[in-house]
C-alpha cells in the first residue's frame, strides 16, 4: 500500500522505490519525528507548479482572473462557423 508520507529512514533505505511511488502519487511528505520536513515531488507535479508560477507573473492575466472572481467579466457564447 502506498502512503503519502515517508520517514527519513524509509527514504534512506529505499530511495528508488520511493521515487517510483512518487511518480504515481505526485507528492510525498518526508517526516522526521512525525513532522513534515521535506517533500518528494513528481516531474508532472513540478512542471505544473512551474507553469502556474509562470502564469502568475503575467500581470494582465492575473488582473483578468481577479476581475472574473469579482464578477466583473461578462462572457458570451460563440457559435461554430463551418
């Protein structure tokens, strides 16, 4: 059974297995004395995080997101043209 957290000892004893499992679950917490001290993150999750950070640097896009959340954006339905 795959758990989301690993102890440092578990990671040290089987890093390759932990990495394979992280690819499946996305993120694994690494704990010491029951407290999360680090994380293993899959490539897919990391790429998603980096993409989100890149989008957040776009001030115009973020202004549109804020306007949408505030209900100030009006959407219209587009028709398909053949």
